[in-house]
């Protein structure tokens, strides 16, 4: 049995207007931002659904990543999940 709890909020950037980017441009931008905040590329991969997966990273780097994304004028949806597998 799997127990899952989640909390979600969407953050809109108010400093800059929302920009439209195609998926490939957005992937390149995010990879550059990840490098800039010190997240190693060996912890990052795109899965078969083009979802960017990042291995465990410190909370401070995650927060810095979110600030950098905000500077780009991008909207974020943040979902925090806790999953407990009961055996």
C-alpha cells in the first residue's frame, strides 16, 4: 500500500511579464540555470516524457533555483510530495 500526501501552489512572477518559450529553449535555459546554481549535471536527466528529474539537492540550492527561474519571468507550480510505502 502506498500513502501519499502533497501540497501544491503556483507562483506567478510579478516583476516581468510571462514569456512564452518552446520546450527545447526552456530545457536549455533550465540546464544553464541548474549549472549556475551549482547543481551538477550528473544529478539531472530528462525522462522519456521530457520531465526533468533532479536527484536530491540541498534546500538552499532548490530555493536559489526557484529565484533564478523567477528572474527569467517564468511561472512555477511547486508540488511537494511525501510518499510512504507500507509493506
